[in-house]
C-alpha cells in the first residue's frame, strides 16, 4: 500500500511541478496564470492534453515541441522531477499529518521562487504573501492564537535579522549587497522552520552557493548570481530533514 502512496505523490508532484513552473514564468512576466491556456511560446500553437503530460511528454517528444520542433528547456523536466521527488520525501518525513500539508505548501512556494529568481532575478512578493497567509490561517485553525503568534514572531525576527545583514553588507561593499526579495523570504522561513534555523539556513545557503559562485564568476566575471534559490534549497533541506536546533547547539558545544 505504501508504495502506491509514493507513486501517487510522485505523479501529483510532477503535475504540480509543471503548474508551478507556469506560475513562476507567467507571474514574472505579469501575465495571468489562467489565461491563455498552455501554448508553444515559439509559434503560439495551443498544446493538446497529450503534450502536457509531465515528464512523459518531454521524453516522448525528445525535448522538442511537436508543432515547430523548438527545443523545450530541460529545466521544465528537472522542475517536474524534483517536485515529484520532494513531495515523496516530504511524505516520508512527516507522513499524513498537518506538518505534511504545511510542507507541500512550503515546497511548492519555494519551487516557484527558485524558478523565478533563476530565470528572471525576481522573488515574487505574491508567492511569499499568499503562502505565508495560508500557513498563518492553518496554524491559527489547528493550534490557536498563541502558537500562531509565536510563529509570526519567529518570521519577523528572521526578517529583521536578514535586513541587518543586508545593512552590514551594504556598508562593507559600498553597494547593495542583497535584494529585498531575499529579506522578505526570511519571513516565510521563520514561519515554517523557526527563527534559529532560519539563521542556520543563511550559513548553509552561503556554503552551497560559494562553489557555484566561484565557478560562474571564473567563467564570466560580470555574471549576477541570485541568492534566493540557494536560500530556498537549503530551507527545503532543513525542513524535510527535520533538523532540531538543540541538536545543532549540542554538537557545536561538544
């Protein structure tokens, strides 16, 4: 029975990955996510249902559109696969629980943010706001006002901490060191993984980003490297691994 749950979640995740990619692209270009229907971006051909099957359509079409043979970015396939895998891992970590629901919301919003920031250097305020509001409402319904207030405070502290880091960075580098979207993103992290782990997340994201940044800058010195995707990826890792801040403190002390 368990294997069927994982399969269903993977399939559902790939479908959501395809949709989330559309959301990221359209919102970044100030377009409606509902209209027009899915179409080829090269020749405007309206895609049939069998051209929209996540993963399968890409593989059968060998990475090209059926209508005009335009190359479909492999990022589409990667997003679908990664979302499907993350949904399965989330279930493995949390089972069918309240935390699992929050996890799906959190992962989905960060997938959109990763795509928009990589492709357009934009962290969408709408995604942060909507996902944060949904999580706050669910926390309030399931755990009451005191619990929700604590979560909101954690989000505010994470936001303020990142803002202070930005101010220090601006002073050191004598230019804008961080985008506003990265700072707003910290509020969402504080809501879901808590304030202390949000700070740990900054260091983990920096650790992951450093070799990538070195490689990219060696190839092209004037490249701009968004930090948001690294923050999002490290937050997902911390979240699904269910890291306990006290365990981290104990290890540092020892």
